[in-house]
C-alpha cells in the first residue's frame, strides 16, 4: 500500500493552501481597484501597477537590484569557477577547510555579515557606495555559485579533456574550448541561483544601502515600515513575477530539486 | 601547461583557489574580526566610537534584563518555529514522496518555490492575512467556528512564529525529502508483509530513518529563525525586538555601533556553538546513516 489515504490528502491540501496563501493574497490585492487594501471584489484593475510609475524610487531601486544581482553573480563566478576546479580535481591538505571557508557565508547570519561589512566599508571610506554593495554581494552569493559549479566539475567526464590534451590543447585553450563548455550548465545555473539570492537579499543589504543605492527589497522594507498600501503589493507582485520566471527557467534547465538540495556538495 | 601535469603539482590547486581565498580573507574574515573588536570599544552620545578595550557593552548585555528578555524571545521564537516546521513539514515530505511523478514535481515546485521568493513579499502576504482584528485569517477561523474572538496576530509572537514557519518550511521539507530519497521502499513493504499496520510502519520503520533529515532540517531552520530580520521586523513591529532587529536599531537608529556589534557577536557565537554542537551529536547518533 503506497497510496495516500483521504486524511493525508486533506492534510496535504491544507498544507499547500497555507504555503501558497500569502503569495496569492499579495498578487490578488495588487489588482484591487480600490484606494485601500482589499481583495478585488468588484473587478480587476491595473491602477496600482500604473501607480508604480509615479514612484521613481521604486523604479530606480529595481535597476539597482538588477545591476547588482547580475554583476555580483558574474564576479562571484569569476572567483568560484577556478576555486571549484581546485576543490573538485585535487586532493590537497587544507581542501576541506578551504571548502568550509567558501561555504561559510551560508552559516553566518546575514545580520552579522551586514554589520561586519558596514563597519569594514565605512572604515575603508566606501560606506553606502555601489562598489561596497557589489563586493558584499559577491561574498554572500559565492557559496551558491561555487556549489553548482562544483557539482558540474565533479560530474564531468575527464576523458574528453585528456583527448584534447593529447591533441595538443593546453592551458587557456583547454579551459575555454573544452572544460568551460562542459561545465557551462552548472555555471549558468549557479549564476541564476546567485542572481536570485542577490536580488532577494534584504537583511545584509539593509545595513549597506544608502539613498541612491537602495535595492528593491530595501526600498520595499522601508516603505512597509511606514505604511502598507496596495502600491507595495503591486511592486511585490512584480518581484514575484521576476523570481517565478527565473525559477521556471532553472527548473526547466537544471531541475529545481537539484538546485535547492545542492547535490554534489563538498560536505562529507 | 597541461591539466595532467597539474595534478602532480602541489601548488596548482592553491593557484586556482588563490583569488577566492584572498577575497574571503580580505573582505570576510577581516570585517568579522573588526566587528568582534568593535564590541569592545566605547561609545558615547557626543564622543562617538572610542577605540579602547573595555567590557562595558558585554557587561551591559550580561546585567541588563532587557537583553536577557530579548535573547529569550529570539530563541523561544526560533524553537517554536522549528517545532512547527518539523511537525508539519516532515509528514508533508512523506506524503509528497508517495505521490505520482507529475503531481510530485508540481507540488514540490509550489512548496519549494517560495524559498526563492523575496522574504519581504512573503511576509507582506502574512501581514495582509493577519491584518488587525478583521484580517482574513481571523474571519475564516471565526466563520468556521474554530474561535469565537479574533486572535491578535500582528505585533505578537504567535504571528511571528506562524510567518517564520512559513518562510522556513521549504528547508524542512527539502531536508526530510533528501532523507526519504535514501530510504528503500522495499523495507516498508517488507514491514507490511510481516503484518505491521500503517502506524507501526511509520513509527518503527519510517521515523527512525528520516529522523536525521528532520534533525538537520531543524538545525537549519533554528539558526535561520534565530537570526531572521525581515519577518520579525514587519510582523513584530517596533516593540517586539529580536536579536537581529535590535542590532539593526543600534546600528542605524541609536548609532551605538559597539553595543550592536556585541549583540551580533553574541548571536553569532551562540549560533555557531549550537549548530556545531548539535551537528556533532546527530552525526555520532546516526553515524551509520551518514556513511
């Protein structure tokens, strides 16, 4: 007997409803035609999506988040790909410690990272700058970029590389023409997951962002602190749409459970 | 240089990892060390931060009952959140695992997807559902006859635990899910064929095998809940402070950075000790499962 009984199915249904409810309610309220928070009972309206246009700080924050996410994920990969190759291919003393250090931003609370970066960048004279945000985001997305690249590098067929070497390819050519194309799916998925992490981070970024470098989550958070109105739900609905698109692409190309479970972990 | 030759070269892995290593030492380890240092500095309303070595902030945290209450609340919320995710997430992972392929991946997407959706948006959803005394949740519960008077969710620990449990649930489901993947379905069938009922099978066969998954999920959920910021800040409001929101206040409102650094350092040390300690316990207890 491997079937789920009626009681378990009721539990499952309630569970799924509760998991989806907060996200659905945000998306529904975003379409309200009223001037206050309410579920759209008399017709759907796009007025609160149009209203975003009147708040340039949200638009600006969106571009900051987008640029920050794209750039910091790319930079993280520049560091992570060679590091992943080192960890995947060599057995050397200090390998485990190195892997642990590279994955440590997952363990350290983001509030602690935010404070540490605020202190550090303020002393370095970079407080509130976009450069400081980029460097901080490279650190927090690094583990995600590393894990997926590592999984690809570990599962790679080395014989293709050996064939290329026997044909005279070496160094940079070998990497660019053989190794990189082989690990590319892992690298791209690593970039996408890193992008989502950067795009969504609030806790660390809230310490570093200054007016002008506020990211979308920070702008939304500060807005909610003052008041909750339908405007912030329509902004949230847009954010959810962006993330869902990235999510569906990730699922299609790589498999969501593989991405999230981080298979090919260095642990153990 | 060829890759084959690299493998005999002891320096090659270090050369490859060097840029990342320098980045981590320069922009992670040094700032963390600076934060620990900062917690020993002095601070005054008018003089600002004074780089001296004193125990003032640590003494204040140790003696002022406000901090004991705040850390108590932080860990109480984290423990309740962990229990709630374990009690609901583990059965759900088990149910999911028994579903057919297509339904399984559909529901997995619904349950794990929120993991990647902005915490601000998800918490906003809960704020809308709770919304004062005539929020949707209260209306639903009252019309269903479950409660007679509205339960205050906003600005209460109850609301914080519910919203946090929702935010953390995917981690628990994932962790139990991973444990279930290692489980041989034939064992369950064997138990049934030997006359064990469904409850006995779950209690004696399934539970012991997914326990490591539940526990490692619990460690993740606990450490993330204890250091959560967005959900406690939005649902808890300005009055119900937890460690992360208090540190935020000290840094960006009061500007007493040394005290904020001490709160953050204490949180970090406490979490590292709890996580490393319970990991070691679990791995010793379930050594055979991890092999």
